[in-house]
């Protein structure tokens, strides 16, 4: 009796587990019903196993319905699912039955019940139970295993009190659920069909980005809760990769089709590998948990060649916070930017309901030929937070690509975020012909629309500073605050372009600070160019400066340009030989009289001038200077002084009418300072170490040279 009691006790523990093998699979989001129905018409894993049941007699059977194996650090873990059918008149008592797993050499492996199987004691007449077990089989592969069903027989001490009532060889079982097939799992008495519904591959510079839709079809009459499972990808040669999921748990109502979105990043070197999706549950206590396979599913071969065919999609409907919206393509642009090109795609989101709703917070990814992923920012063009019925808001998706990139299709995957994870809303798919370049505008004015920071840009002056080995070109202009209140300006981004398609970067000098309504800030765009570049034929590509997915409204340098436009440059003003009126906005300088004197030790120039400042300019560089020089025709001279504007010290012009300024410079060579040949007053503009003559007027010594 002691042996019997011991066996009975062991039997209870083991058989209590015989109920829980419920190979399940994942978590979810509602999916297309037609595709799911089609999926259920393929073969199930149970049909693919094609093994005969173990007959216990008296209309009682054990049927293997699922089997899976995964490799872990601690050994191969095999799980198997047994459907116990009792069509007899007496109960099947699991104090009397158990299962063993053997390898082809006869080595036995300990079997444990999983989940609810641990609580099963018996199966009553005219009923069935689905039981799940697992075993650590060391290094033994699946097809080298044999499953034994045993019955305890206390009259056979020579066989360890056991009689084998049936065997199932796993030599020919599928190693995984084939593509387009499915696996039935039992939850709360309901059959749930699980399968890989679809997979998608997107490449970036380093990774294969894989998205899998893993489907659930609750075919039963009761709601079921999908347990929290772990997922990973496995190659045929044993490399594994982590998988993220967009949901943790879910309850499926009867006859509901749902799918879980699984995502994984795989190094590009594995792009041609064959992958399987492994689904596991955990058994045991903290610190000694075992990953038990729930199912292993074959993935279709990864598609790593670009798509060159398809149908354009320029609009789709979606729901955000359970409210209806419509998305429409508006325009797309490709613009050269430094060593790359900028791709931008504008789209409109319309409130398709009857009530005012919140503006959706959207993210997105631009794809080339539905395969190559580029890092993308989505920018909302205005800052309002609601949309009225049938009204719309504009968004722009923007990304940078290598300038030599070629593709046939441009797609935009649009997502929202839930718990910081993307939820797919839909995808635009467009032919590359929708891409346009920057439009050329006439005139010198451009509006940089940016809700709350609307800004007008005007080009005023174009200047070329010539040096021995290079030229410096500058474009001066003004930005004005077009808002009705104090606001920061939207900063421009720009590049210079030659007619033959050469591009040159620029620097933008701008003291960007909040301005009062309609007031202005001066900006200067500059670029150093090779001497062989024709500075008379340049044009300016200019638009919104963008950084970190937002329009720049401070002094930061933008990462790239958005809403690019080509502007023709102003005509450069030539050298003045008679007028002494100088536009150095926001200042206007008029010199009415120049009187030069020379003594044996000193050279003096007296200026009479009027200086005005445009008070609408709140922001401009305060360190601009002019250089006044006295030179002969060949450039030789002995007098040169810098004069600033409204400086607190040194030689400076002050705002006022008919003011006087006296400039002195010591000399050591009186005869060399004044010669019997024409003498000129030359005024230079200075910028970044370069200088440019703007006035060259012949003067007479010891006389008032008047305008």
C-alpha cells in the first residue's frame, strides 16, 4: 500500500497538469474578416500531424493534437497537447494514467503538466479534455522523440508498476506550422484559430524592420482572454531575435477576428534568412521559470526586393479615439539639401463626423518602393487643437535621403501612438511622378506660413565681395512679424544654386528674437564660392528651417528646408562715383560734404552727413561698419578708418541731420601723402573679413567736396 500511495500521490500531481496545454498565440487589433475566413479554410496543425489516437478501450482515446519544440539555454523544451475523449460509461481517472517522453536510445525524460492541466483529476463519461505537458529533452531533436501513454499497474513491479498503453512516434511530425496553415488552441472551452496573417519588411541603413500580423479567430460561443505570451524570431540555424507587441492582453468575444501586431529589428546580414515565429509561455516560479513552446510558425521568405508595381492610394479613412477621419494626399516635393535630398509629403486630415473633434496626433514613416524606410518627422502646419465638422488640418511628413537615391514608388505609413507604440491607421502609396521641385516665384517677397509665427521674407540687397582665391556673396533681407501680437519669427533655411545644378551651403546671420506686430529683423545670407562660379547667375532656394520635426523659431540652425521655393536674387548695385547716399539698412546714410586736409604730421577728413534709421527694425546686427579711405587710382593711399553705426565709442555715425564727423590719422611722409594726381575717397563695406567698394568719388584737397 505504501508503494500504491506513493504512486497515487505522484500520479495526482502529474495528472493534475494534464489539462493545460493550450497552444495559443498572441494579442490583437480587429482585422479584415474576409481574410480571416479564408485563413480558416487551410489545414490546421492537428490535421497536419496525421497521427492515430491511442485507444484505451471502452470508447476512450488519447489524441495528439499539437506538438512544438524550442531550444533554450537549458536544453530543448518540447510541449504536446493531448485531447482526451471519453465516450465510455466510466470516468478516466488520471491517478491511473500518465505520459512519458523517450528518445530513440530509450532515455526517458520527466514530463510536467502546464497551466490548468495541473488541476485535472478525471475526465467524465461523454466529455473531452484538452491537456498540455512539456519536458526538457536535452539536445534531442523533435523527430527523435517518442511519446508513451502509460497506465499504472501495481501487479508489475518489474516494469516500475507501469504498462504502456500506446506510443506515438514524432519522427514525421511537422517541425512548425507551415505558411498559410493555422493552429487551434483551446481557451475557456472555445477553439481559437491562430495563424500568421501577413508580414511586411522595411529596410533602413542597418536593419530589416519586420512587422507581423498574428491573427486570432474565436470560433467558440464564449469570450476568451488571451494570456500574456512572449514572442521571438528564430532562424533555421538557431539565431533568435526579440519581438515587441502592440498589446499585452485582450478579451475576444465569440466570432471575433483580431490580430496582434508584432515588430522586430533584424541586422541586414540576416535579410535572406528563413525565419520562424516562436510563441512561448512561462511555467514555474520566479527565478526558475521555463519557457514552454506554445507554437512555432513558419514565416514567408522575407521580401527584400523593392516593389515596382501596384496601385496608387491617395486617400483612406481611419478612426482616432473611435472617431471618424479622412486622410487625403495634397502634394510632394523633392529638394536638394547639402549632400542629401529632402522628401516632403503634405496631406490633409478631415473630420468626417458631425461634431468638433481633437486634432489627431500622428506619426509616420516614408518608404521607398514599399521597402526602404527613411527616418521621418510629421509636422502639423498649425497649432490649433480641434477640427470642426468636415474641416481639415494640414500635416507634412519630411525626411532626408541620399541625393542619388532612385525609386518608383513613394509611400507614407501613417500611425498614431498608443502607450508609446505605433498603431497603424493606413498607408498612402504614390508614383514618383507626384514629386515636384521647388517652384520659382517672381518678386522678392515670400511668406513663411507657420501658425502663430507667420513671417514675411523680403530680399533687399545682393553683394559680391571679391578676394584673390574665392568670392563671398551675401544676400541681405528682412523678416517681418505678420502676427497681431508679439511673436518669434519663423527662421528661413536656404541654399544657393547655379543654372547647371551645383548647390552651395550658406550661413544665415539673424538675431531672432520676439518682435512686435509688423516689426522687422534684418538677416544676412552668406556663402564662400570658388572663383569659377558665375555669381551673376545664382538663384536662392529658401523655405522653412526645420529641426527635430518642428519649424525653427529661434536662433538654432535648421537640419533642412521645408516648403522650398526658388527666388531670383536682386541685382547687385554697382560702384557709385558721384552720389554719396548709402543704403546700409536699417540705416540710410547721406554724406553731403567731404573736406580733406593734410599737414606735415597729420591727415584729417571732415564729413558732414545725415543718418536715418528705420525704427520698424527691432533686430539687426549692431557691429556693421564702413571703411572710409583716401586712395589714388591705383589703390595706393595713406588714410583708412573704420566707422561704425551708433557705437558708444570710437569713430561712429549718429542718427541725426547735418551732423559732423572729424577723422584724423597721423602720417610720417607728407610728400608721399599728397601727390600731383587724382585722389579719391573710397567707402568700403566689410563682412567676415572681406571688403567691397561701394563709393569711389574724386576729391580735392583743402576744399569742401559737396554732394
